[in-house]
């Protein structure tokens, strides 16, 4: 499974090159964060921000999602820590569900909605602000793992290789990983990187469930047509994957997504 490409860096005119390609992980645990990208050359790269920007909110504000039976469990989810090396991963036991997707697919908004918390995952107007493996504790031995989004940025080759190895080994070899929740903008589904992740899931027989996010951007008929088209493509190429409509703005699809998470985390029989 190729999680990160190794092509040339994007052109210097790329607007996301402000970081200047310099970063390090300080002894106090601050320093690197990465944002992944597939420029025209075919490579995947990251950007940086301090770890200190990821923390549990001091004053938790809950999102009203209606009468959702599992809402109490998800409201208790808390940020645990960020991982920048294999040695920092928790013991490979219990159950984990990973969230992946393009840096503008609405991953942070989806996590906040699913946990009924407004600020658990930081939402930014700048795509790609999730830049490490961020672990969230649901209950002992049950985690949500927010993976770096794939967007546009430049980093040194050494950092790119480091993250290629870390993400690839996590996704292909993590026994506790029970499923991948893959978020795609309903207007731009199944990008090349999305297909690479689905290829990796198929290779290790890891279940994948797709959230077609921002479904509110389309009419109901257009959204259902996009879902039907995606399901036909999945049936042909990725029969082990499933999909649904999702909107963080209207809470559409939250019950179905919760059911998938509950199954993978062992709270109920998998759908």
C-alpha cells in the first residue's frame, strides 16, 4: 500500500509554501504538524503547526443533534495525545477507528458533530490543519484517530519520508484499527488519493465507510444521484466499502455514521 508518493515537490509558486520547509520536534513536545497533499507532480507533502494548538476545550459546548441514543457516550470523548513516531503509539490493543480525507473535506467538523462537541477537533478556514495522528479517547481501549488531511504544502524530503513510513505502517499494520471512515466532498468524490486509501484497505481487508460530506451543498435529488453513482463504482472496484450522505451543517447521516462507529468499536453488532 502506497500511502505517500515520492515525486517532486510542487512548484515554488504554490501558495502553501509559507513555512519555508523548516521544522523540528522540540524536546517539550511542540513543533511539527503535517498537512498532506497531492500536487500535479504526484507527491504527497505536509505543513507544520505547534502541538500546543491541539487540546481539550476548557469550556465544552455541546452540539444539539436531536434524540440520538448514543449521544451521551460520544459527548464524553476527549483528546488524548498526538503521535509523530511509531514508538509514541499506544499499545496495539483494543479498538480504533481512523478518520481520513482531503484537507478540505470537513473532517474536523464531522468529528465535532459525531461527538456533539463544537471544539473537540479544531476547525480552521485553512485546509489541512490536522497534521499529526491525533488520538481521542472514547472509553478505555477505544479510540478515534484523526489522520492528517491531504492538502497542499511543502516540507523537506526527510519529513515526507518519515510521514510516509509512519502513516503506511499505521494503516497497514495496526491490529487495533478496525475501520477507516473516509470523508469525501460530495462534489469531488474518489480522488486519486481516496482510491489509494481504498486500495490499502482492500489489501488488508480493512472495512472502509465513506461519508459524502457537504451533502447540503446539493439538492436532495442531486445528492442521492451522487451517492448512487459512488455506490456503483464501489461495487465494481471496492466491494468491501460502503457509503452514505453526510452533512455537518444539517446533521444529516449522523445516526448511520454512529451505527458504523458503534459496530467497529464493539458497542453493537457491525452493520
